[in-house]
C-alpha cells in the first residue's frame, strides 16, 4: 500500500489547522465578565416564596452587594442542591449586607414553585426565557445553549464584578461567593 504524499505547504497548513483545533478544544472556559468589569443592568420577572415581582439589579445594588448565580434547570438534582445551599447560607450573606438572586431560562411558573420548594422562600429566582440576561453575563452553556451554565458572580455596589466562579458541580458555589463577599471592602459589603 502506498501512502499519499503531501507537499511541504499542504503539510504545514494541515499541521497549523490541527494545532489550532486542539488549542480551541483545550482552552479553558471563562466568564466574559472579568473582575472589575461593569455588570450589565437588568430587570426580570422573578419569584420569591411563590409570588412574582419585577426584580431590578440596579435597585438591589443600591442596598449592597449582589450574588448573582445562573443555573441550568429548576428541579434538576444539582440545581436543587445549589438552591438549598444558598437558602441555608442566606443569613450569612444578609449579615454581610449582600442579597442573592438566581437566574435560569425556566419559565416563571416553574421558578415560582422552585422558589418555595428548593429556595425555601429565602431568596428570589428570575426567569430569563429570552436568555438576554444569560447571554449578557456569558452564562450560556456551550454544550446545551438552551440552558444557562452554572456560573456565580459577586457584584459590588458600584456595579462592578468583584468575583466569579464557574463549575457545573454545585458544591463550591456558595462557599466561594460567601468568601468573595467577605473579601469586599467593609464599606462596600455593608452599605
């Protein structure tokens, strides 16, 4: 069997193409919003304790830092675990002057039930069916673009990203965000 021959130029092009493809596949995922970037302001329909209302990030930031976390799907096992963990830690966030809001692409009826069941009526969850908020925070799950990725941000009262953490495993999000709020300058954390 005779192997095909390649010209030096064709071999170079093939090598470059394969190298770039491998680099793209190995590149780590990152949040588009880096520390110090301004967080996009948004309003959205949210639910707290089964009741719906209009949530405004700007209004929440006027009261202190905001922990904004994105999650793929209400009532999935991991999302329920994460919501429960945030609910259990809500008093610690409040003691630091911070509020928590969860966002997903679920409809508001689903999130209304989720706000009672998994969030234990302790913090609101907002519906972003259009995915405009999810996209503006670069929280679209790359492998399943109909869902938000599991991505958490701490936004300082000045509207800038103070910290972020992205991992599909829900276990460390609350701990990381609580530590990030604690690390904020005291004046910013306890407005």
